[in-house]
């Protein structure tokens, strides 16, 4: 995947063809594995791959980048409006229910788009830009599309550095646990508490819970986070 992206970023690349990278990450995919088992998760991955493959043309490339994340190198569309329409088609295609063991499972995805602007870039930089836009879409609630813009770097950073920061935060007990009361409406009695994790990053401010929980699940840090 990165080789094909890199080929388009070289000065001798085919005239008129610019690299457009989309990164898709499934929303709350861990709940599928937890609720329906790993076999359901594997089946969902195959379903997602097939649905993505059906939407692209021969000159495009689809790849599984890791875990529940996919990348698309889009060459068949170059106009920004048509690129956005293509991404929305992907989003809608993934939302079709999947039947597994008499259950219907709805898949949604956060999608980030990065369009090469002609400036010198390495192949992984454009993919990271698309990934950063995807994380922003996830922070805004998921099941949406975001296009990369340079201002996102000020609010997100790349996933790799955030993973390192999360590891350090766990080691230094920087993540706090707050307890929110659950109140029974009938008599207004407190019947329990919900545990909420809060991470106030020393440089980036408060990191949205959905973002660092998803990162912990992908990187294997969810276990030490749960044992806090």
C-alpha cells in the first residue's frame, strides 16, 4: 500500500494523477468481539473487505492496515466533490446490517481523507494525515467523514506519539477515574456509579475518552488501563 502511495508522490509520477488516501476505522468494533465472539469479528472483517472492494475501480488499491483499520488509495476520482461523494458511498455501504447467528450487526466507520497538494511528502506522511483526520472524525462521534487540514496537527498529533504518551500516562498515573452516580428516577435514590476515565494531557489538554480508549484497545493497553 505504502509503495503505491510513494510511487505517486515521486516527481516522475504520472501526470494528472495525484494521491488521494482514505483511512477507515470501524467504530466500537471491540463490542462485536465481546458480544458475539471472535468468529463474528473475523466474519465482519471479511464483510468489510468485500464491501470496500466492490466500491473501488481497478486502478484503486484497498488494504487492511491493521486490526479494524483499512486504507484506500483512490485514483479513479480526483475532483474534491467526487472524492467526498465516494467516501460517503463507502460509509453508507458499510452501514448495511450484517446477519450473524440470527443477529443483525450494524457496522459504522470513521473515515479520514488526505489529498496530496503537491508538496514533498513521504508515503507514510500522507497516510498519517488521513489517519489524523479519521481520529478527528472518531472524536466527533464516529460514522462520519473528515478531510485532513493542517490545523488538526495542533489537536491530535499522530497515533504513534499518542500511543507513547498513553503508555507513559499509565506508568505515571496521569489518568484519573471519576465516579458518576446512577439515580433511580422513581425515588431519586443512588443505586450505583459509572466509572469514567479522564486523561488531561500535559500538552494537548483533555483527550476525549473515546479516542484514548480506542487507542488502548488497538495497542493492547486496555488491560493495564482497566486495572487502574
